[in-house]
């Protein structure tokens, strides 16, 4: 288990270096946006899937400003590609950005950025989820979540919230048990669970 904890700690340290070197925070602040770290890195639960999640808020959602922030981010030569989804007509009413950063070890890090209107449905929700998980998680649950993430094949896409819900709420302890849990709890929409 110590090895898993060391891997997680190393990857989390590298993730914060990626944030600093990429200039992602400054890029969004340049358009007056509020940018909040959420997800596994915020909770100390980042393992082997190298992704960093941000929610970004502005009073209105201006497409040209959103593109301007991404253009500034893309000026960093380590940003090797960017993708965009206009989800303004979806439930979460946001612009979804993904940027891939190539680190000094030639490993790609995915930076996920959801540009959301301040005051909309999900304003602050995932920040609240991260805070609450941080308040209730036990050391044993943290180790179990990191172990499950470590055992997940690289080509299998699982949302972090699935691990947290399975372990914290439902007491799942093994990877086989987690896969059975997922069959009973399909994640076909945004999971609005708060421990």
C-alpha cells in the first residue's frame, strides 16, 4: 500500500507543477474569470490518470473571451492540443475545454476546464462535493480509492465520483466489487451525490 501512496503523492506533486508551468490559472484570470481546482487533485485522490479539473466562472458566458483565454494557454509550447465542446444547451450549460500538456518526461496531462456562468445550476456544486469528501473520507477509504484507481486499466474511463460514492457510501473494498457496483449504478448522467 505504501507504494500506491507514494505513486499518488508523486503524481499529485507533478500535477501542481503542470498547473504552475502551463499558466492555466493566469490564462483564465486574464479575462476576469474565477478559476477553481476541483476533482481528484483537489481531494488528494489523483492516482495514475493524469487529469486536472477546473471549473471556471464568469458573470456571462462570452465565446470570444473563452477562446481568448484558451489562446493564451495554447501559447505555452508544452500545450500540444486543445478540444472544445459547446454544451450551452445541455443540463450543465457550459463550454467544455480540454488541453493536453506534455511534461518533461514526455507524459501527457489532460487539463479539463468547464467554463460556467456564475449563478447557474452547477455554480459551486463540485467545489462543495470536493470539500465534503475531504471532510468525511477516512485514511482507509483514501487508500482503497487509490488502490481501485491504480487497478483500473488505462483504457477504461471511470469518473472519479463513481469511486468515491462506491467506497465512501457503499463500502466497496475490492476492484471486483467495484466493477459489480458499477453494473448496478450506471453513470449515464451527471452524478449529483454529496456524502
